[in-house]
C-alpha cells in the first residue's frame, strides 16, 4: 500500500497529476485525467534466483525512471561503513558472503 496525492501543475504534461509513493522508494506520477504515466515506466527483467529454498523468478518489475527514488535502492560496496580503515576492512570481510545489487536482489549467493 502506498501514499496517494493529487496536485495541479502546469509544469508537467496535463494540468493535474496523481502521485503514488511506494515503500520501495519509487514515486509513480500519472496524469489524473487520462491515467497515463507522466514519464514512461520501464519493465525490467526479473532478478536472479537466490540460494534460499523456495526462491523463484518473478515477473518483470516496474521501475519509474523519473523522478529519482526518495529512498536508497539497493546497496554497493561504497555504502559500507568506513569510519576507520580497520572498521572498513571488517565490514568488507563480513559483506563478502553477501550479494550486492539493486532492489530485489537476493542477499545470499
């Protein structure tokens, strides 16, 4: 379930837009009168299957290219703690058993 908000704007296609904010950090923007997305929504192929029992490939996920997500989507090595070189080294060692990637990437290989 997400947050739904409507607003009038002359800067986007159409005068009235409807916004749907999701817990994933994505914000979907639609023309209120036509229901069409203001920006095209991309369909991306499913993420790889994880090693956990019961995992499966899902249908392609929908990603809005605009506006940018309002929350962090996925994780990279650059996101690990780096207060000191020793802490950074320990974080890298712990994270070595996990898979980094975009949202919906299974954390274990």
